[in-house]
C-alpha cells in the first residue's frame, strides 16, 4: 500500500512508482484532469496515462464511474464519443439522465444543471454535442404540457451565416481539415469546430467514418486515419523541388543531382522513395502500382546516365557493319567497358554482333571466318595436312583444328575417314 491508498502495482519498477507517485495521489484524491495533473507534477501525459492503464486500472474505472467486469470496463464501451472525455461523461451523466426524464420536465436545462452542481451552458453544450435528440424531446414534451417558455433556441441566424461557407467546404468531395476550412473562410477554428459538433453532427460522424476507413492506408494524396492527406509538407516539397525537376528531366544519378541542388543525398533518396517511387521505378524499368510492394529483383543494375552514354553506340551497332571495338572508337568509349555493358544489359545484341551463318547453318563470328576461311578452303579441296596448312598460313594448328571440329564437323569427319583409308592401303 502506497501513500495514495492504492495497492503497489505488481511488476512496476520502484523508480516508475516514484516518478508518478505525486500525480497518482492527485488522480486518486481529486477531480483534476490528467492534463492538469501532469502539468502540475511535470510528468509526461502519455507516460502517466499508460502507467494508470497498466498498473491502476481499478482506479481509472472508478474515476470513470464504471464497475470492474462490466461491459464498458471490458473495453466494449469504454471509449467516449469524439470530443468527450471519460471524466466529463461521468460528471454530466446524472444531469443528462435527468434532462431525458419526465421527472424533471418542469425544470429547464439551467435549473437541472444547478441541481447537480454544474454549469448550465456546459450542460447545454454536452447535450447538443454528445446526446442528440434529448433537447428536442424535452422541448416537444414541454410544449405538449404547456410548459414552453417561448424563447428561441437552436442555431442563431448570424452563426449560420458566418459558418455557412466553411460548412459547404467541408461537405465537398475533397476532404480537407477543419483547420484548413477555418483558415480559408477566415473564421475561428474553435468556433467552427463547436458549431459542427452542435448543429452538424451528421457531418462530423461522416468525417469520422472516412478517417476510420483510411486507417493504415497510405496512398499519396489520399486521406489517412488522422484526417490529413498523405503528402509531403510544403517545406519538404520546396526543399527538393529543383532536385526533383532534374531527376525528371535528366539522366543524372540521384547522387549527382543532390550535389548540384545542394541537398542531402540520403534525404533526397528518402524523399524519392517515399513520395515519388513511381519515378524511381520508371527509371529502373520496374512495374509500379500504387499501394503494392515493388519487386526490386528485376531492377536493371545500371544508371540512366550509363544508358544515355552508350545509347548512340548501341544504335549504331544495331544498324550493322561495325564491331564493338570500332563502335567504341567512333564514339570515344572504352572498348572493354562497352563490351561488358553489352554483355550484361544487351545480351541479345552482344550475342549476335559480327555473327554470320555458315553453309552448314551454324553461327560464327565474321572475324573467325576471315581468319580461318582460306585454311578451311585448302583443307576441303586439297589432301594437304592440317598442320602443313597452318604453318604455311601462319596459324596455330591446334586453334585451326578446334575451329574446324567445332564449325565444320562433317568436313573433319570426312578427312579423318580419308586418312584412315590411306593408312590401310599403305
């Protein structure tokens, strides 16, 4: 048992008990709100709320006027309507029930509020904002019983006129926040919010439902569960505007663009991935669909700058008539780097470069045909040995033999059989 009269929480560390001890005493012994308690004691509202929920739930239920084990205490009805706190609901509960009872039908709302030690204006606001229909039923019953006082009630004409534009803006198809509507129409934000709660509850409920359906949904430009659009702030957008323009219109890498625009490389990468992933996927040649994970396994492993560098040389190779070395020399490229690029990123073109079809239907390079063409002709039309032909033409006899066996297997087999018949005759 601690100084507040509460049983010491099991599993709670002593330093946590010490930190929230004074706040817990005020929570147990006064009607102060948690915000006021935390302000007085200098502790975090979020931390104190978690501490109460976790280690002193009985105390929290008692302050809310709930019994342990009840439907509301089990969490089925513990939450209050938007804009109404649990302690406020508990404070006004009996007065609200009296307003909806025939026992107090002869009293007006202010008299009922004084009966329960409450402020009349506060009780009226609670009825309009969180208990729709109570006031209307009371007025109908009082008029039927001849107890009506004839005083005007409901929305005042000047309030209707003042907030009409903002209400229409909030009813439009495009979802905007109440703060934004108030700023556009030059009206008080708190006044507009109160006006909506009192006289346009269906609009408030509809907006709450829109946000509820948007929970955990993050699509660029659409509403999130917080009621704000999922988009970069104007400050961030302005910061990376020039870098984004270069990323859209040039083949430069994101790192080089960040250097030119004078922004952080890491920050620019994160900005692109979060807000412009479609551009990133377009550069990398990857399919992109909003709201679905991207398959990065099919990403081409080269930058748009490299693609632009080799584009003209590749187009020239496709026209035909040039080797890789000659194309690299013509466009001022490194032949080995260009050849490696083709092998990795243009495999079909690389495989077909300089290839010709032989009489037997096999593909071979033009260079090999030119190098070994005369040797093959002599080997086919004369009885001269392969080694003799290679020496006479200055070729390597092993390389020549492998070339013939690979590209002209029928010729090689015929010469082998001829050599075997001559050996038998001798």
